[in-house]
């Protein structure tokens, strides 16, 4: 008991080492680590709102018709106009927490025993690591929802330690395509993808692009997972079509490399690819595990570049209301991220002794205009697009 005194326990409280502005700097630094990644390639945060329900009104695009030649004194023909559509849904709360407990402190104390200044360094390093988990984990959740919605048209998400989230992104069925029956690109069994020699991926992509052009659907690239991209580069129908298009290949055993295949595919007219390499984790029974990819691996999405494709609907956290009410004695509140929408609470607990950090964000990604945004092409002819 000789080493257990009030200083021992109070040293666990990070507020002993960090001022409020230091916390803010650490949270902002964690948030900055996510810049240019995940959802930020597709979306912007909308205005922060008080309601947890959102609603959008969009107008269908239309092709402007030519004026008519009319006789003297004749009435001008009145053109019909396309309609307006309204859609809406809920904004969900995402959040998680971490803590620094007595066991953490004991280990730090042992390490710091030979260096009086070491304790403070260990505490701050631990705080930075916990900040990354709190803030970047929030971003990863939004990205996961966005990828699922972008590649399937719906979001069906259930966390073992959370709630069921379901939403239809309202993409018209005509913008969800598949190959003709029997012309699926692969036969998939577990992690084994066996290519179908009867399929023609290049022509399927060109047909989808032609349909998008006829529908006045804007696009400049395909979204594709790294797994799909690698399989596509090795597909025998793709290689054969590229080889037949190339001239001057005298050696029939000449192996086309990836850059050559890509070059010829683009010569055919296939739009560029943006390759998604998604890596995320989830926690089950206190153990971190690699999570299932959110982007449907057999889907390719034809869309436009830019962060205007989605909008992140977000609402005000009750933490903000608490701060507005006046000084707090038991907790310290911080806000970071776009619109300062990620709220973080740092609180000290006496029994059992620990420092608890919790972060939350009220947000949900939606397509800015679901009627004219994306075309989802799934390479499997037997694929069934999910519904809510």
C-alpha cells in the first residue's frame, strides 16, 4: 500500500496534465489525419440542424425541347415540365468510448518509476492514441454507410453493440444494372473468383456508359474495389479483347501487363477507374476484428467525381446544449470535425477509478440528387439488389 496515495490516483486524471486548449488541439489533429479520405471524396456536411429528421426536395432534370414553328396569331404550345420529388429520413447517432483505468495507470507508473517526467509523456501519448480511436472511428462509420449505399442503393447496417439502421437512397431501379442471364463475369465461391469466358466485361461497361449518356446521367469514372479491379485485369475475356485490339504482337505467348490492359480498355472507351481499398475494424467482446467490406465487391458504380455527390445530414448534439447551459463540474466537453459536429466528453470517475472519453456524432449520408446521381452495375447476373 506504500505506493498508493492520492497523488497516484489523481495522476490518472488527464486534466492534471492538459489544458482545455490542449485537448482541442489533439482532437483536431486526429480529425486532420482523416483529411482527403473515405467519405470526404464524395460528400460535404450540410448545415447543422436541431431536428433528427431531414427532408430534401429535388427536381428531375429534363432535356429542353425545341420551340415549334407556329402560324400568325396562333397560340404558343405550352410545354410540360418534370416534377419535383420529396424524400427524407432520420439522422442517426454514432458514437463510442474509451477509458484509462487503474490497470493502465499501474503499468505507466512502473515504466515511469525510473524517470520522474516520464509519467506525463505516457499519459499524453495515451491520450493521443485514444483521440485517434474516438475521432477517426466516427469518420470510418460514416464512410462505411456511404460505401454501402453507393454500391447497393440501400443501407442495411446492424452493429452487435448498437441498433439496426435501414435506409433506401432512392436510386431508381433503371439505374441498377446486371449482365444478361448467363453472362455474369465470375462464379464466386468464398474467396475464389472463377471467370466466365462467355462474359464480356468491356462491352458490359460500354453499354452501361451508353445508357447513362442516353439518360443524361453525368459520370466521369467507375468506382471499383481493389478485389474487383485485380480480378478484372486477369479476366480472360478482357485480356483477349485487348490483345485482339493491339497490333504488332508477333509473339502469341506475350503477356499483357496491367498498364497495357488499362490503356486499351480506355481506347475502347471505358471510363477511368477509382480503386477503393477499404479497411475497417469492429469490436466483438472486447476484441478488434477486421470488418466485412462495406462496398459491395461485385459492384461497379458509374458516377461523377467531386464531393457534391452526397450530403452528410447532421444534427446538434445534446453536449452542445449542456455547454450552453453553463460551467460543468464533472466533465469536459470538446467539439471537432466539420461543423464541429463530433462531440467529445472527458469525465473522471472515482469508483471504479478511471478516465472515460466518449465521442458522438448525429449524422447520415444521403445522395444529393438520387434521381440523377449514379448507375450501379453488378457484374453477377444472379445478383439481387437489396431492399429495405
